[in-house]
């Protein structure tokens, strides 16, 4: 008796094998947003979503998966813009 072997040929790649296509996001004036803008939007959303959220720089860097320097620069710029405030204890909060 002979065993039959079936070979299946997939016509399209498996979804998990496909590489994601980069998003082509543009602002209203047609320019591509800067990465810092995306990160700021994500950070702003976290502060709004979690009222009372007041991380230190180290906690924020871990949460947002950023280096301490990059996170510090972004948080500082958000403080200058008035989107966040930095308390005397070094914690960042909504104004």
C-alpha cells in the first residue's frame, strides 16, 4: 500500500508573513508629520485618558519606550507649549 502525499500550494502569502506597508499619513497642508508629532499625540492621549497621571521622566520614558533624553526633550517641549506642566517634584501633569 502506498501513502498519498498532498502538496498544497498557497496562492497568496500568509497574512503573518506579509510585511506591513508604511502608512502614508499627511497633514492638511500635505506634509508628512514629524515622528515627534506622533509621539506627542500619543503622550497627550495617555495624559488625557488617565486623569491624575503624573509620571517622572524615568517612568514616562519606560512607558513610552523612549530613551531618557528623547523623552525629556519631548516632555520639555510639551511644557513650553503649555500642553503639560512640570511640578516641583519633577512629575509631569496636565495643566
